[in-house]
C-alpha cells in the first residue's frame, strides 16, 4: 500500500490592502508642520547635493526629471562623475583586502568604473565586441524614431532609448520584435549594436544584484576592526529599537532586479515562523514529516502551484463592506508586495543608480522588519486552538512610510558625512514630493514620525508606540504626555485623507503534496464578521 500523501490546510485569510481611511490629529499635524516644514526638506536636499558634487534639481525639473536623474538618464555625465568619485573614496577606506578585491571585481572593469546598469550593459557588450560604443546604436534607433534627433547627441540619449527597449521587452515582446525588425531593415550593423546592448542590459541585472548585495552584506564601512556592512548598521538600529543585543538576528532580504521603468523598490514580505504555524495546519503524520524534511520555505513555494481561481472580480458582501475574493497564487502575482512569500525580498528596478538606491533598499528593509515585528506580536497573541479564520492586521500607510523614512535616516546618518551621495536619492525623493504639494505618505509620514520621536526623546518608545497603533496611529496623539507637549496645537483641525477600506479574503484550502506540487482537495469560504470600527 503506497504511503499516505502529506495533507495540509491553509486557513482562511482576511487582510487589508493597506488602503484605509486616514485621520491625522490636528495637534500632531500642526506640530509636525512647524518642526518639519517643506522648506527644510528642500534645504537638506540642496545642501547634500552640493556636498555630493551634483547640481540640485530645481523648480519643475525636480518634479519632471527626478526619476530620470536617479536612473542616470538626466545630467548623466555629472552624476556618473560624482558616483565614480564616491566609489573611489569608498575603496580607499575598505578595511579588508578580500572585501576590496570583491569591490573591484564588481565596480572596476579593465580599469574603468562601472557605476550603474548602463555602464554594466556597455561593458558587457564591449567584452564581446571590442570597440563597441553607444554611438554605434544611434543610427538604428533614430531610423525607427526611438531616438529624438534633437537630443540624440546628449550622453544619456542612447542609454535612455535602449533602456526604454528593455522595458518594452518586459512588457510587450511582440512590439519589441517589430521594432527590431524595422531596425534591421534600416541599418543591420547598427541594429546588431542595439541587440548587443539589449543583451548587456539583461545580463547587467545580475551585476546590479551583486552591486547592491555587496553594499548590503559585505563589510565595506570602516569603524570596526573587520569593517561593517549596511546590514550591520540596520542590526544596530533594531537592537536599539527593540532593546535587545542579539547579533546576527536579522535576515538579509534577497535583492530581486525587476524592470518597472522608473526608480522603484518594493518590499516582498516573507511569512514569519510564528504566523506560518497559525496559517498552516499539517493534517496527518506524513505532513509533519514533510515539513521537518523540506521546511517552511518549501511549503510556501508549493502554494504558488495551487489553482489560481477565477480571474474575474468576485466580492463577498459582509454587512456594508465588500471583501474581494482571491487566492494565494493569484494575490502573489497581482500584488507588488507579493503574498505569503517564502522569503523576504526587495524588488528593485536595476536602472536605479546603485549608490542612490541604497537609501531605498534600507527604506524597504524597514518595511519588512516592521511588518515582521507586527506579525510576530500578532501571532503570539492568537489563540492556540484551531482558529478557522486568520484576520491578519494591516498597516496604516502614512505610519508605515513615515517609520521607514525615519529609521532609514537614522541608519544612514553615519555615512552622510563621508559619502553624501549615498543619502542623496532619498532626500531628492522627499524634496520632490513636498514640492508638488501632495499629501504624500513619505514626506508627511516622515514629518509626523520625526516629530513624535523628537517629542518623546526615546527611539525605542517611539517604535513601540507606532507598532502597537499600527492600524490606528491617530490614537497616539491621545497619550497624556503628547497632549501636554502639543497643547498649543490642540485647536488644529484634523485632516482627513479618505480612501475606502478594502479587504481581501483567501478561502481555506486543504491540499496534498506530491513531488513538490499540491493537489487541491477541498476549498471553503467561511463568513467573516463585519469589520469592527471601520471608518
């Protein structure tokens, strides 16, 4: 008789989409606007830009060209020059020979600095076609009107055009094939140069993961005997916030290059072990043995192969609330943040200039850590008996972005005086967001959290308050000590930033596993209770 297949149940999950109604207490908001005015964000940016050797973007350019600038596709010569100087300065202070050798392998090719994806793509093409230059791709790109003749001679024109084709390859391969065919007809030699550069961009994504991964994991920062990595700085900050001294407790997220077409980075949330044990029920002895042998990560990967379900929009009406029905594999594909991911990861556009992107990487890492902290506390508070519906708490986006901005600034502060270019990307982002006058989550959230931290004078207490009020941060302003501190702002009106609350429901599913693939046995939907206190 064949052995019984391992059988598991994924409990029904109800969770928010992080789009909730936001009410900002007037006292907190006015205190924040006075302590962190928009003009201060712009002044910080201009100061650091000057120290970095980069001209600050001003006026409309700050809004319209910021994305291209941080991708090395606007004022390219100036930015790459500043990046090369920064890399040279970093190299001089790397503590260890082994670390320096790896740094050279990544960032120096035949004696030339490789500062970003565009440099890496060209270097790869030159290794296969000596004498290759950007200009050799210009005729074919111009012939198909993918390059504007008016600015075709600027340093960033051809890299911008070829990177645009790289984005097209990721979104519409048929359209790319048609353009390639037209280029071959117009100028076969130049079309071959474009093709080689496109391959260079594809290969350059691996270089990008190595480049960012180096700064995250390798001990390149002086100050300790063996040097320190960004991971070490993050560890130190979180030891302070959590008031623990555990060394090596942080898991470094995977870096996943993904073409967005603009300087974007997003966290993809792995499942903490405590929450996994609440979500997954091994239904037989074979299932327990399977988990012991293959582990949590393997089972979470297996969930990707469950049936995706109907792709049409289906909602469940619960009182006055509409909850969208979906499945684990479908939500994982549709959400930028993933869903029930096997490991923590940061998806980032490889065009994002690595030195400017380090702040974004640390920022997204703060989202991962805060969410883990929140979900660990949630899992510990769950009843240990069988709970058929797991209602995973959400995070108020204003609070989440504000916390990530605040902790990132604290973590990178030791690097700013040595290598100001490393913090320029985040400061340019915040200056651009405040300039357009929008109620942006990053700039407004930073002002709120930074003001809260300054008022309390205790980073650990600040973090605990934000965690315990992650879904309703407006309650923080009711603390007696904050009401006293912000007494003169008490008549300030609350600001409402309305967005309809949306939740998703993933039905309970029982499945068996054979050779790493699941077989759906049964699925059922349990009626959740109406959301309490929805506003």
